């Protein structure tokens, strides 16, 4: 009965004339019905979409589900089993005792198993798609080197965001085999399709970057999007030996 009432309301919204009684009736003027009621294929598609959205699409997801999925998905991306204690997570995301959590009933994206929230495979696929559509992508535009009284410095580190979301809290490190990472620059934010300004400068002449030939030298940028998901970009760096025996670095 509920489904019939729902269809009657939707049909009335679009000024459509249908009989939901279940009885088979004859139509006196079938040509008129076909021309005036059915409408175009585009109209029919639009009506189907309206019904799907009104009744609840499989792709619809509540804000509450997303809050929990973010926590479970982060654990999954860390290589851990995506299971979190229900009461602990409820406190973290602000769900109080007695609060209505109806959207979690029969969720296709997560489930309650014992005293834990557990992500479903459909939840992982949803989050993978969600991340792809909200992903910043940082790359190096230039890496300039200068020398002076203070020694060799990285003075022209400029980045660009080629992704489809803003990159926030960007931290740039230089890595190499058998060398601890070195922080060479931080940038608060780069919006999509925007470039950063040159970095303030990092003196590297008194570090292994200048003093010896390194293996697997690379610049790694770590950052996140507005939803708090973390990302990493990597660019290989090269060293060139100078006449004094030390090395310059570049991002060619």
C-alpha cells in the first residue's frame, strides 16, 4: 500500500494520469493517451530519476555513514583491518547515548559486528571513488639552487596543484637511502590549478645532499584534502658534482 501511495504522489507531481487500483481498464482513445500522457523519452528518464531519488537510491549515503566510513577507511588505507570500537568512535564523532542512528540500519557501506563498526566492501569502493573525485595532486614546477656567503641553498622550490581539490598543510621532505629525511619547505595551501610562491630557502651545503653522492634521492610532498585524507607525491632528484667536489641538486 505504501508503494502505491508513493507512486500516486509522484504521478500527481508530474501531472501524470495512472490507475493504481490494480484493475485492468479499457481506454476509449488510445492514440490520445499515447501522445499526451507518455511524453518524450527524455521526460520518462527524468521521471525515473525523480522516483529513484525520492524512494532512495542505492548510491545515497547519509552524513552519519560518511563520518564513520572516513575513520574506517583511514584504518584500511594504513593496512590494518577496518574495524573500530563502536563506543570509542561514537565519542570521537559526537554521537551521544540515545541519539537516533537510523541511517546505520541496513547500511550497505558498513555494519555493526559485536561492539565494533566494520567497513563493507561496498564502503571501500565508495570511499575509493569519493577520494578520486576529491584528490589534490602536487608536482614540482621548479627547483632553483643558489650559492653565496651562506653556502648552497634551495631557493626556488615552486609547486603546482594539478588535482581536482585543494592541497592543505603541504610538507616537503628530501629522502635518500641511508639518510634521514630532511624537511626543506612547508606550504599552508595550494588550490587546484594554482601554483605556489618560491620557498623561503633551505641551506643544504652542510648536509649529505651536498657532501656525497646519494642513492634513490627524491623529493616527497605530504599533504591532505579538506576532508582530512592524506596524499603523497614523489619526484626523483639528481645530483651533479661540482669542481670543488660537492654536489648541486636538481629536479630534471
